[in-house]
C-alpha cells in the first residue's frame, strides 16, 4: 500500500503529464494558472488517498445483496441448520470481504 506522499507524487506526475489543462471562465477557454495546477495536484492526491483508504467500502456496498435477499439466505441457512461457515449467507459475505479487503 502506498503512503500519502507516494500517492501525492503520482498525482503530481499525472497532472504534469496532462499539461496543458484548460478551464471554462465566462464562456472563455483559459489554460490553468499555476494556482489551478497546484490545486489540481492536491485534489488528485487526496482522491487517490481516499480511494486507497476507503474505496473498499463502496466496492463492498455494490457487491452486497439487498437486505431482503440476505435475510432470505439467513432464513434458509437457519432452516437447513447451516448458521455457521457452511451457510450460503456466510460464504457470500466472506467472498465479498475477501475480494474487497480493508487496507492495513
């Protein structure tokens, strides 16, 4: 896992490689000022850090079944005496967590 400084260095290089960059002001196309480039580097560095640290949360949320479907899985696991690691609900949740681990 990259440090915040490493991610910021990557972001700086990406913005430098993307030059020239433009913005629209009062219906006029203008190249970024030095301050705009500096802010773009900060914003991209912060985005990369947040994605690394917290991206797993959104990935998990998108992968989880609806609450209704999870409750149905639990109902059938209980009915089949599989309210342990052999149950379908546990296996589904375990796969999602394994596929989208928390950063350490």
